[in-house]
C-alpha cells in the first residue's frame, strides 16, 4: 500500500481535526492507515493495536521504526469518533 500509493495521507490532511496547543499526539495519517488495514483484515481494535506493535508489515505500511512501541487500542475508537464528525470521512476519502 505504501509503495504503490506513496502514503495515502499526510498529517496536514488532518490539521483541522486537532487543537493546535497541547502535547503532540499520534500521527493521524498513521491512524487512518491502521483503520484501513484493520478493516481489510477484519481486526478488532485490540488486534490492530497488537499488529502495530508486533508485525513488520504494519510498521512498514505506516513508515514506523521497528522499535516503535505502538499505541493503546482505545486510540483507534477516538480517531474514528473524530472521523465521524461532519463530512470528514467524505473529505478524507
């Protein structure tokens, strides 16, 4: 996916989804990529988060370092909640 499409999204595509102040969060472009892989493979949030921690193919698709610790599975539900607001999903896709 990453090789063919040169990344589906960049973090700037999500700039208006998040406040400008505060602690930096996870890359929304990476979270969107995980959501697509999760859907394609029929994974639960826990399984998708575990795949990010353990699977080289997920890390490669997300352009992550091999030693990246990943994230808590609840982050995916929070991201989907942001995606469901307004016409964000339509604009993204």
